[in-house]
């Protein structure tokens, strides 16, 4: 069985990729600057916070 921490890190990286993809796509569709109330931007920051807490670079 794989190391649970390695699995968690992999899951976090995949979530980060999806969050970044969604953020870029939605920003391009809106064609404007995103503000702090924008849900995909908030989601991105939450995912990045989790990545940093786990020491991912």
C-alpha cells in the first residue's frame, strides 16, 4: 500500500491543478479583473493554503 501522506499530497496537487484551471477559465470568460468575493478565487486560495501547510512547493 502507498504511503497515506504521499496520497494526500498527490490529491492536493490534483486539487490545485483543477482549481487553477477553473480560475483561469472563469477569468478568461469574464474578461475582467477578479475581486476577492469571486468564489473560484476563494477556492484557489483555500487549496493553496492547504498545499503550503503540507510543505508542497
